[in-house]
C-alpha cells in the first residue's frame, strides 16, 4: 500500500503543473514507493501523462516538470509521457515498467492500480 503522504505530494505536484504550462490529467507512480520499499530519502518515480507531451517534449517542457518539483517535493523524478503514447501501450521500456507495477493517480480522484495485484498461494 502506498503511503497517503506520497499520494498527497503527487496531487500537489499535479495541481502545480498548470502554472508551468503542463496540464496533466493523471500520473503513474511506480518504483519503490509502490512496492513499499521506499525510505525517507527515496525518490518518487512518476510518469506525468499530459497532452503537451504528445509528440516529442521540448527541453523547456521537461525543465518545467523539474522546476515544479522544487515547489512541491524535490524527491519527485518526473518522466514526461503523452496521452497518446500512454493509451497505445507502446513506447519506452520505462513506461512498460510503470504499466506493470504502477498506480494511476489523478489530481481529484482516488488512486487505482493499473493491474490487479497478483496473489501468491
């Protein structure tokens, strides 16, 4: 289970992004925070899904993602992803990892796992 404080940090980050020209409707948390292996100093691996990233993101857009971490939480490691790229379920290997283990987070809604958790017998 993901710590509620991490979810709140991500929501604050998503709410801050429009001031930087990025209108993310959702993000995907993955990595140690989702696996329950995070420590106080752990980074927050986050795929930021926004229409501005359809096509190739500009250097300025990527800089804006990182600048926004400074006003929310500098542990966030944002990875830009276009809505079309996310929906087509193709693309970069890092996105495949996020799809496999990630938690979908919207600014206003409850978080939802992308895949049901597997059960061990």
